[in-house]
């Protein structure tokens, strides 16, 4: 479980929005490095890709570390929230 604090600009205002979820993929490529985070919001799965070196990312914090045996966790897309918790414990 990871939390990414992202700066969001709405008109002239600027605020920090937290996106908390599970890292399902890391994409390498030098300066174009990125990672994908998935969370379930109101029963709907939401995925967001963040560029690793984006100036819009305020902070990244690790909430909980789980043990997995795969590099890409795309198989979590078809699971319920309860099964995901059991799988990553």
C-alpha cells in the first residue's frame, strides 16, 4: 500500500490530493520511468499512472509492504477487495 501526494491545479488554486493504492506495475525507461497504482473507490477500480520524475508529485510514502512473487500484478484487476487483502498478506 502506497500513498502518493499529487499537486492538483484548478484554475488559479492549487491543492494536494492523496492517491492511496497498490502498486501493480513499474515501467522502467530512464527518464520516462513510471508506476501504476490501483485502488478501489466506491466499488469501482481506479488505476492511475504516475511518471516517476514528475514535478507534480509532492511526496510518496509507503504505508504497508506486502510480499508478492510477480513483477506485474495485473491479475489483481479481476479480484475483489477482500481477496486482494488475503493475497498480499
